C-alpha cells in the first residue's frame, strides 16, 4: 500500500497533564510527511479531528470516568475518519494526542475486519471505570475496545467488541494496575513485559508477537505509545516509566514489522512537547514511523 492518510487527534482529555494535545503538531513539525514521501508514499494530510472542550477539566462522572462526553464525541469522529481513509485505499496513520484516541482508531480500523492488535506500551491500558485508580480514560482504550467498561466507550461506531483478547499482544509493559493484572490472567491476553524482552530479546518477542496477531486475522493495528520507550530516549511523555525498550530496540521492532508487511493501520501517541527536550520525542516518533514504513540504512 503506497497511500497514507495522516490524521491528527489533538486530544489531552484522557489524562491529567495538559500539553499532549500539541503532539500531532510537533510530529508534523519533526517532518513526518517529508519522511514518508522520501520513501515513495503518497501522503494525504487530512488535518485534525476537532476536539471539544469541557467547562472544567478532569471532572469525573458517577462511573469514575473523566471528561467522558468529549472523549466519546472525539472517538466517534475519529472512527469515521479512519474508516473512510481505509475504504478509500489509504493506510490510516493517526497522530496523538493521548492514548484514549485508540478507542476511535480501533473502531474505524476494525470495520469489516478480524483485527489483530500490537499494543506497544509501558502500560496495559486495560482498566475500566471500576478498576481505574484515576478515572483517566487513556488507561482504558484497550479494555474498551475489547468490549469491557462503560457502554459509551465500548459502543463507539455502533458495534462491540472491536478486538479479541486472543488476537492482542501487549509489548513493553512494566506498569500494570491490580485490575489489569487480573484481567490479563482471566482473558489470557498475551503480554510481553520487560522481563520477557530482557530474557528473550526483542527479535524473539517480535517474531512471536507477529505470528500471534497474524493468526486468524485479516489485518493488524499497531498502537505505539511513546512512553513504551525508556524515558532517556523519549522524555516528552506524561507517564514515563523507567526501564523500557531502547530507541534502537524499538527501531528493530518497527523494522521487523515492516519486513513482515502485516500492519494495516497505526497510531503514535502521547508525545507531550511541554515535557520534551528539544522535540526529541517527536523526532523519535518520526524516525520510528520511518522504520515501520520500510526505511533502511542500506
């Protein structure tokens, strides 16, 4: 596929730290379009999804969900945009924004598909309103996409679930809440924590993960949170967790996915320029996008 639809989602309401809404802008500034065009792709930058503003930030509803209505509306608009891009023959590439946007991305990507998911993240994002310590929806998109949690989140696009636990792999996890650990065990979700990455090596992890998400699916979505990387390599994120995969290991992961040719949609999220150093994290995102789309040194 040689056509890419770039969709920005300047969302910062899925978590507490303002600034991640500028993520799409700084990723563009770091040269994502130019990088992809240099690889021979036709890039259609479709601009940003409109994000509404609540009267007050971080207000929980009775179900322990912050800014629910605005997140739901943005998710509906995003799923429409992703679905349209895919139907027109474009690869949907979504730029975040906080990770709550994945609810909309997956809803659009999963239409008419049995979708596999690679969730490259320091966190599981498998909370619900009942298990979340904070009520932040950016910690809930994967569970919501599996049909777990508040109906307004699970039913984006008018159907649920978008993905199945057996078609999902989490890579890089090193910060999981109690409810998430219980859900992973109960649903048999395949998770490669940093323990497995250290023991097996990234090559083995990606070989196994790619094989797992390709089995019984007809497309694979990559959801990459920049906080998956060690904070030394990606400081501009809202929830950094020390001890993650290196910049180089993550490039290897993207290069292997490019070689396998299994990814049919992707998103790169949680770049917060307020917390960044000289746009380092946005530049890392663009470099990783290059590797995902086939960029090589030789």
